[in-house]
């Protein structure tokens, strides 16, 4: 996780880009749809809960503390679960559509941010999330 945080510090020095985001709500769930052009990368925020991730369109590489995952949605979406507190880096090789799906009944966007995203000041309170994870299956 320290490598991802170091990358994040360096990336803050680069010009920041606002990407198209769409919000979808249904009973007991919220889905965030994120559109990113080819050649761009993003470092995600740490979430408070387990949630599903879906690459609906395009090709990208995802890095987490669990490793590197090359995803290709050319023949259909790729879906995997993220644990709470896991930070991801996504590099798009083509234009991508990325979705995160969260269990919540909240529909207010400001409240959703507080409910789903771990505040930066809490990161040091959860040192167990800094460990490296080995083994397991790739998404």
C-alpha cells in the first residue's frame, strides 16, 4: 500500500482531470459509473465497505496490495470484489467504463461520500490494511 500512496503523492503534482461519472440507485444499492479515456490512470479512494467492481467496457490494468490484474471486457464485463480499505490504481489502455456497486439505501451524494469513503485522516487508525496479501485468486 505504501507504493500506491507514494504514487498518489507524485500524481497530485500532475494536472488533474474531471471524468464523467453517473450515479445509479436501486433498492438497497448504489452504483457509480465512471468513464475514463485511454492513456489515463486513476488512484481510487479507500472504501469503508466491501463492494463489487466491474469493468464494463475496455481494457485496463489494476494494481492493489493483492497484485496486478489485467482486465479485458472485450467479450463481456469483468467483475470482482474489493475488500474494505483496499486502494486501487487503474491504468486504461482503451476508453473504459468502470463501475462500483455498494450496498446502501442512501441516495444523497454528499452523504454517500461520507458513508462509503474512508477519510484520509483515518488511514493511520487501520494499520492492518497496510499489510501485503499473498495467494488467493485473481479477479
